């Protein structure tokens, strides 16, 4: 193995360590914010160019995904050609920006601190920033449940899936995944504006998350086994039995594994933009989520992320 190969192999653990140390540095430029800006500027252009909304949405999504992959591949390629250390730094930073384990845990623990202090109104405003549902009537247990669900679902979107694609195609493929994820969060809605135009973005997101979501219960189960007080076997059996019981084809698997590990019931009906969506419960027959489950969920997420990093690192060898 050459020095450049060794440096390339070390980008995954280096990026993971950087995320663990820094989280989301809000004062620094962030590619995900640039992705959002690109989506906002490109959408009206594609709508004007093509009258067929489904075709326009498909070309819009593919152009942005391929375009961002190309930019990331060009930047990392130039870095490696300049010097191994430059390539290592560029690829590490790009992958670091694709990970969000620390920021996810920080957001959840801020809500936990607010609930512990009895500041339910503050916790409600905090949870509204990380979920897409209506939370105006949420009380403490509802807020705790929404927080645990978000931690469970985003362990795939924010950690495992970027690592999975980095192991396959380096930071450029992780960047392309992040664009897919950002597109889905911005246009993948079933409302009059995006029902047709955003359909391709939503389907692509479902497709790229298919494998990481189904691998996640194995890592969550192992992380639960390594965490005192959590039930590893129940995490696996709940994921197997109820992972498909979700409106999303992928989100149910990590949520069911978390539900089993923590011994709580998640999901269920929620209001979105004033409309009641009748989602099935996951973890049927298990206990009610309380604020004490938030730090447990964060601990489980952190250990799952660490195992995912280790697996991706070994797979990239």
C-alpha cells in the first residue's frame, strides 16, 4: 500500500472523528446549504423548460445529483493530484460535511434538557426544528417520542448511508447521496406543488436508502448489545417483525430496531400541515416513551454510528 493509498483509506475514520469533535460548524460554509440554494435556483428553470412535471422533476433531480457528484469528484481528484496530504484533507472534509451524528445528538439532548427543566414550550419549539409534523399540541411525552423517532430515523440518513456510499465510491459518492437526501427533504412531498415534480426525487431517495436501512438493524442490535440496559435481541426481532410497518419503505427498519432496543412504542398517527396521517405504531405492546429515553437513544445512535464507521472503513480497504 502506497502512502496515498493509506491516506485514502484513512479518510472515513478521519471524517468521522472530525464530525465527533466539531459537529455542524454553523459559522463555516456548509455544502448542504449550497445544495439547498442550488435546488431553489434550479427548480423554476426546469419547470419553465418542460411542461411535463414528472419529466421535469426527473431531469431536475438527476442533473443536480450527477452535477454535485461531478464537482466533488473533480475537487477531490485535483487534490490528490496536487499532493496526497491535500487530497486526504479535501476528501476528509467533504465526507465530514456529509455526516451529522454529533449534531443529531446535540439537538436531541437540547430537547432533553428543556424537558428536564420543565420548559415544555421551549422543547416544543426545539422539536419543531427537527421534525416535519405539527407539534403545537404536543406535551412532554409526545415531544420525547418525536425526538427518539428522529434520532432513530436519522441514524441512517445522517450517518450510516453516507458511510455506506463513501465505502463504495469515496467522498464524491457520499456527496451525491447527500444531494439525494436534500432533494427529498425539499421537494419530495405529496402536496399539489410537488406530487408530480418531486416524485422522482422521493423515489431516488427510497432507492438509495434501501440497503443501508436494512443493514441498520444489525448494527443497532450490536450497539444495543454493547449498551447496558438495552435489549439487543428484541431490537432485531422488532425490526424483523415491524420494520415494514411504516409509510416510508425505509424509515421503519431503524425505528423498529430502536423501539425494540429501548422497549418503547414509536410512530403512530400524526398531523402534517393540518392533515391527520394514520401511520401504524411500531413496537406494538411496548412501553411509552419518556424523556429518560432520549439520552438512551442518543447513546444507542452514537454506538451504532461508531460501528457503521468501523464497518465502512474495513469495507473500503
